[in-house]
């Protein structure tokens, strides 16, 4: 399979960052290009980027003028405040630091670096829904047909992919609706579910005061008992 760094670079260079978000499990997500809202009524209010970058198991760090701003080991509650009002601008340069590590420089001067930390496949992805997907692996960056990719998975991988997708479809209509302006995604008591594919949008509520304690919640769920870690220390 031919390494596709140059093609990936050509596709997203100069794209504007339309959203940035840190999820549990140290996953950083960037939306690049136009902001696209889902047409499915069940996903009303949710959106993705024209291109989506998901760090998955890549470690990452963000800096400005050689000063560290945030990194993948920071507690998500503290990262959230830093990211809410952060303006990145557009990608002005993409550099390859090694065969798998890569850095993105944005027009506002912020540098985000991604580092491969495992030999497992599919460490980071940059994708345009229904079109092109680039996978970052320990041995290079590859353009893949996502349908063909899943058709060639092993029996175990295929089973896990189907299982997690079916879970996501069921859970999206069963998780609590947001009854507050606050979202579970930045609440300390939401304990994320680790794993590939679709599980990163969900977690377990661990707040004994909440009616959702010990129940499945989504990033967009919420209640009046929302608390961030800094409020509890």
C-alpha cells in the first residue's frame, strides 16, 4: 500500500478549523473545512466537519510560541475551558516528524503535534464522510476505501465493528435527553467508555446525586448536577 502523506496534505492544507474538542480517553477531535449538520432527526443539533481528524490512540500536544498549552495527559475537565474559546484558524503547514508522527501549524500560531505510541493499526484518522479516509499507522500514512477496509477485517475485528455500530444506533435513542444547559461531555462524573469505533460518544454517570447515576449517558446528555473537576478539588 502506497504511503499517502502528500495526498493527505493536499486535501486538508489551508482548511479552516471549524471545531476542536477533547474527549475522554485523551482523544482530540478537529473539524476541518465546512461545518456539516446531520440530517437524521435523531442527531438534531449534532455536527461534524467537512473533514474530521480523530487522534484515537495518538498522543498529542498543543503549543504556542514554544509554550505548551495542553496535552493528551491533561484531565479533560481542565482542557475543556482552554478549548472552548480557542481559535486555531486555518492549517498553514503540515510537517512529517517521522514515518508516522506529524504536526499541524495553524494561522493563529498554534502548533498541534501527534505522536504514534503503539504498533496497533489505525492509530489516527482523517476522514471525509462518504469519501476519503487517511489512516495513520506506525509504518506510514495510507489512503483507504473505508468500505473495502472493513470488508477485509479479520473475523474478530469485523464482529467488534458491527457490534459497536449496532450499540451506537441503539444507545443514541436510549440515552437521557439533556435536561440542562450543561453537557455530560465536560462533567467530571461522566466516566468514558474506552474502545475503538463508536464507543467514545458514551460514558457512565458516576454521580450519586444524579438521576442517571450508574446509567449510560451520551456526550450531549446533561443534568443539573453537572460538576467539573476543578469545582470538586
